[in-house]
């Protein structure tokens, strides 16, 4: 049985991950100067994952020019 179109999520695979791969952790550690070349890749220190929160856009108030055009027309 298939799922109805209205129940499907369009961004199904685009969830925020809470675990980084070893390569991603190494990149973050190198940026923070917490890992030097030659250090062991086993037992890496923890790296905080930045969660992105999207803010809702506020409606932009109409400018005076647009209001004047509507009043004239």
C-alpha cells in the first residue's frame, strides 16, 4: 500500500543530523585548532553540532508610495 500524496513530506531526507561523521568532526577540530597533524583519529574530542533555526519572515509593511497609488487608482 502506498502513502497518500498529502501525507508525504517533501524534505524527507533533509533532517538536521545530530551526529557528525569522523571527517566532519576533523574539519571542525582543525578550524578550532584543536587537532594537529599526526594526532590519533581515534578518541576524538566532542564537537558541538550547530542546529539551524529558521525564523519566520515578518510581513513587510507597505510603503507610502504603494498606498498612494492604490488611493489614486
